[in-house]
């Protein structure tokens, strides 16, 4: 397939809880095209977050392969994956996961600085301005509201202009007004950066705006 | 009702912090209890072996032959069959192997039959000492044989006598150490004393009259009777139970100093207890919040945590006591060479009891603040938005006040010296206060810094991570390091001044006990220019009519006024002297003084400080029991502290010329020439003792190094307190550190970067500690060297850098060791738990 940015081949993942083995994902194969907005939809416990973690290289599958830009990343070590994560992938989490000891601006700059980008500060400041938080650049995460934290997290995910952004329930911890704002910002920024977006959500409303929906039921793709 | 299962579960869930708490409690007791137990063991061994330590029941010590009245009294006892006596003469003299032309300064012990009344002189051959040492023979220490190239059967020249080596001595009961001796021991039979021809007027001889009392119950009575007729203060009568020895006194003083270090360690371990307990209770904040939210009272919660602390405190105390005893097993080896007796280790139950009390007090004191936080914690803690506070400032000041009072009381009780105790606590408060102030200031500066390098910036931020005990770590580590650095710097400076850079122009040989009639011949043998100092031995009887209290004086830890002084006479200042009060040595009112029956005297400032002597004061000396009234006419000081002769009291020649005296001389000569002079003096003027300064300096260096090693050994325990706080801090911030590490990795940082950040954070802590400690140590050592020792100070920057480097490696090693599991954390698992 042309312009394929991400491909998963027969992914399976299970966990052991005490003596029980729970299969979370069972033989998942899928692909994501460049620029696509793909929603992974499913109920709580369906395996959305696990699939997102596998696709982004945070987890290793029990079996199967993941190809990012046609490169198999399944067997890469943490340190081999690190530059990939930094330059190719952006993350937005439900719980924001901002570094508590850094200010809003520094949190956004962080991935760019890891990438030795000399324009890290300027890019971060510009992104903050675009999400209307430029006056809060010196605030630490604990000084920000949930919506503000997620806006900072959005900026951080996009500061290195990644090829693909993974968003795991990005509005899950926000009220509806803040959730709507975040979603609009995410869409707007995604268009501006021209990146691929893979989002896990159980919101039908968000799914309705996606280019494609992948529905998960009990760890399998519901076709 | 108490729920014990809850308590055990709390301990299990925070077992790492609990373990550190236990270690800190154990550490707080370790030094003090082990030293207390050890000194009890030493004292009990000394008491048990007291008769052997002095080889007799009654010991009469004098620098002169016994007064006739005392001699008569002893003879009467012997006639009545009450006691048996033996005289022991101890003095230094040159001993030569004439065949090889080798000479050595040796420590002679001339003994009468009967010595030792108690204990045993052990010989290499295993034979009975009384059977071996006969007239015409000697028993020598192995080092004498080595240095003289002799062996048993050879003969050695001592004074005018040629004596045959009969055996080698391994141990003697009343001199268990050879650490402080300037020459090897040689036993000579009293029958040969006259043949030696070494005892002249003014010679430095220790006369020890030993008495064995046939009825042990009469020892005290006879001693009292003898003391009543003895000529005070030159004749000292003691029983084996109350006899003092210089070595014993030195050992007590040294233990006194080590106890100060023990208290210092106790305080730092106390800070560790507070930090570890704070972390342990913070781990439980969520649980406490829930308990409060569902209606548990403060009384209920606190009683559980108090019981938990008591349990852990008990474990810590027991561990501390066990480790103290184990440490005591090692102490005889560590103290090897300076112990006044062979030590049989005993469990000193009073020390164990004191240890238990101390453990309880320390845990109670340092648990107060963390427990107040538990009490003040609101149920909102379950939302993790609120933390308990230690209460108002009043409560904090109150706690600090109680801790200060406790330490002051403990110090005074341990040292049995109020003034020193208060000075020590003030010094300690000053050190920690200064440390705290500088640490606060440095952290404030660091907080504002924003380094360009990403890893460094993250490390800077890491220092201020919530729950990070950065301040406590820096204060404790830098305080303990500053003490260790100071001891090292002072030792090195003393070595540099007195030993390594011994000025080439200063005399390198001292000659003692030259008789005035031998001066001419001595000069001929010497064949080089030498300085001569007449010496008249005397005691200070009173200052301004106030008699010298010998008991109080003997309790002084440095020099004291009860000892015998060497007076001299001359009318000029020595090269290293200058007047600080007065226009000339003896002023211009000499005639006026003479009319009042007084003579002028110039006093050195160091002895003036001891006795608070001022110009114009009247000093009365006792020169062989003849009073000498001297008015202080000037005060001198020494311009440099070097190993060269100096005199506290200088008189006019006419005052002391007629007094019994010897001459002391000092000269500078090549080593080969010195050996030749030693041999000639041993042959022609055998009563003159030669001290080779190079050899003396070697002994001084060995003693200094030994003492410094022991002090550093005990101070190193206080470093452990700092390291335990580092580990506790890492455990307390484990979640935050894992979160940071995971976020870094998610955002594309390699594990190398994470390691770099954590390493840099520890590096920063270590550098701040090292530099702060270095700064304080430099200032403290400079003050001690320039004010106390009066020597020039060398900051030794290279060695300081090495010590700071070792600190950095130690802190990084411990920090990274405790962070290994954090570094290995996989991001996804953590994130799943966090969501």
C-alpha cells in the first residue's frame, strides 16, 4: 500500500494476573496511512490503550510485528526506540503526564531540546501562543487547570512535527467544554503540522469526525 | 483498640524507609555506646590488673632520691615485716655496641630484687626474669638489638659499665606500651647502678619506690602514713588503685575527644531518623487521609504510629547495641599501641542501659515533628493535594529548643565538664547553623539558575523535587565531611610544619644532662658551635599568694602548673622570641625588687595563659624545697612553632647560677657526624643523653597519624548518616523519579540520558557538600592552626580536590545504586498504573 506510515501485523498481547492469563489483543493486523485520522474505538477494557501502546512502541507484543515507515520496530531496544519516539511520534495522554518540575514552556521545549533543535524555545513559545497559553508559560503543571495541562500536552506532542500522533482518550479527564476545545485544537494543529493522528476513544462524537474507525471488541477488530 | 496487623502491614508496605529508620537509630548509638563499653572494658581491665599495672601495692614517685624521713618510714615497715620494698630508677642514656661503633638512646630501668611484686616480665627465652637479670647482665628490647646490631651474649656499653645481654624482653607489667618511648627498654640490675656512673646532680631520673604490703587490708593505711611524711609535692605517694599514669591520662583525654565525635554522629543520625521517619509517614499519608475521612480520631491514628515507631526504634536500638559490641571487638586492634592495658572485653551493663535510654530519647525527640505532621494531616490528603504540616513556628522552635537542651545535657553528662560541654554544643550549633544558612543560600541560587544543557537543567530541577531531602542531605553530609576534612588538614599542616619541612638551619640533636663541669669537654667532642641552656628544675608554688592547687591542675587537658618546670637564666631573647609586654627581659626595677627579697622573671605567654599570669604578678617557685620569689617583669612570645628549645621562665644569671643545674645543648650537624659524636659521648661522657630529632620526629609523625586515623574512623560513621538520608530521599521520591524517567523515555530520551540526569543530580549534591565542607574545613583548620598551634597554614588545594572527588564518587555511587530499579522501569507499565 502506498503512503503507509504504520503497519501492525498479527499483534497479540496478554497479561498474567495471578494464575490467570488474560488476552488483551488477539491477532490484530492493521495499517495507518500518512495524514489519516484514525480512531480506535471500543468499550472500556476492549484493548484500545494497549493497542495504542503497542503501536507507539511503549509495549512489546507477545507476537506479531509493528512497522513504522516500513521499519520493523518490534525488536528494538528502549534506547533504539528513543530517537524514533522523539522525532517520529507524539503522545497525548488522558492524564496529561507533564513533567512536574518543568514549567509549561519547558515541558513543550523538552522533546525539541532532546532533538537538539536550536529553535526549541521559539517553537514552544509559538505553540503556547497558538493554544492561547502564552501568558502561562512560566507556570508549573500544578498551577494549571486540567484543560490547560492538556493544551500544554498537545503542544508538546507536536513540537517536533512528528509524523504520527497517538492520543489516548485525550478528553477523558476533562469536562465537555474543555474537551471540545482540546479536540478542536488537536484537529487544527494536526492540520497545520500535517501529521497522522491515531486516537483511542469511546466517544462516538469524536469518532464521527475521523477518517476511519477501527472498532475493538474483546481484543479483536470488529469487522 | 490497637490493630497490630495494621501496624505490621504499614511497616511492610514501607519496609525500605523502615529499614533506613532502624539503621539511623542503630547508627545514633553506635559510636557512643561502643566507646562507652570499650572504655568500661579498659577501665575494668586496668582496675583488675591495677596491681600488675603498677607492679606494687604502694608506689612512691619522685624526681629526686627519697627524703630521709620517708626512707626511714619505709625501712621501719620492712623491719616490722609489714612491707617489702624495691627501688626502680628510670632514665634515658646512650647505649653503645663498641665493637660496631653504634649507639642508641635507650630507656633504662634499673631494678632492685623483688621487682615486679605483681605481674611478670616476659622474656623471649621463657625463662624466669629474676633468674636471668643478674649483676653484670642486661635484658633488652628487640629493637635495641636491631639498632645496635647485637644479639644475646654480646656486651653493650652503658655509662661506664660493660654489660652482657642476657635475654630479650617481650612484655613488662608496668609499661604495657612502648608507643611513647624515645628509646628501647633496657633492664639493668641495681647492683650495676653505681658502675654505670650515670646519676649526677640534676640528672633526669624517675625514682619509683615500690612497696608490697604483706596484709592487703593495710595498703591504704600505710599509704596515708607515708603520704603524711612525704615532701610534697615532689614525692607522690599512691596506691595501685589511685595511681595515675601519663598514658592512662592520655587515653582518658583521647576517649573524651572521641566522645565528642560520638555526640556529633548521634546528632547527624538524629537528622537521619527524622528524615527517614518523615518519608516513612509520608508513604502512609494516603492511608492516614482515608482513615481520617472515615472517622478515625487523631488519638487512634497517632497511637498506632507511635507504637510503630517504638517497635522500629526498639529494633534499631537492639541493632545498635549489637553492632556496638561487634565494633568493640575491633577497637583493641584500632587502638593498638596506645592502650594502657591489655583489654578483656566485658559487657558493660550500665553502658547497655544508657544505650537503651539514649535510643529511646533520640527516637522520641526526632519523631516529634514527623508525628505532628500526621496529627495535622487533613482527610483531603486522599486527593493528594494536601500535606500535613509540622505545626506552627512555636512548635518547631519548641522542638529545636528541647533537642538543644537534650544535647547540651548529654554532652555535659558524657564529658563531665560543663564548660567544655557548653562550648562544644555552641560549636556544634554554630557548625550546623552555618551549614544550614549556606545551604539555604546555595539552594536559592541554584533554584534560579537555568543551565543551557538539558540534562543539567533537569538535574537542577530534580534537587527541588517534592519530598527530596536535598537540604537535609547537604547539611548532614557537609557537616560530617567538614569535620573529617578539618582533621586531615590539621594533621597535614602539623606534619608539614614540624616534620616534612623541618628547617635545615635548626638544631637536629639535643644533648641532655650535661654537667657544668663537662661543658668544656663536651664542646671539644662536639667540635662545632652549639647553644647551651642551663636548666634548673623547680615547681611553681603560688601565684600572687594563691597556692597552686595540684588536683585542679592535674585535671587540665593540656599543660598544667603542677608539673616540674625547667627554669633557665640568660639576659637575651632567643632567635624565635620577642617581647610582647615590657621593654626588656627584667625591666629597670631590679634593685627595688632585690630590696624586697624578690627577683625578676620573664614569662612565656603560653604558660601565662594557663595560670592567668600577668606582668607584675608575684610567682613563688620551689627550687629543691627552697622558695624563690619572682616578680614577672616581661612577657615573651614565640614567633614560630618549631621543634626547638623554649623555656617558660627565664631568670637573671645571678639568680640561679648557684642552684643545682644541668646543661641542655642543641646543635646542628651531619648525620654521620652525629653518630660519631654519640659514640664518643657514650664512651667519654656517658651520662649525657643524645636525642636525635629526626628519630623523634618519626615517632611524632607515627603518633599523629595513628590518632588521626582513629578519629577519622569514628567520624566516618557520621558520613553514613548522610548517605542513609540520600537513600531515604531516593526511596521517598521513587514515584516522582520513576515518573520523570518514564516521561523522559516516552518523549524520546535514551536510558543514558535518564542516567545522566540522575548522576548529575547526585553530582550536584556531592559537589555542594564537598565544596561546603571544604570551605568550612579550610576556615576551621586555618583558625586552629594559626590560633591554637600557632603555625603557618597551607590550604593543600590538591589534596582537598582529591577528597572532594572521593566524596563525589561516594555520593554518585550510593545515589545510582539506590536508583537502579528506577532506571530499569518500563514506561508502559507505569503509565497504565497511573491512568
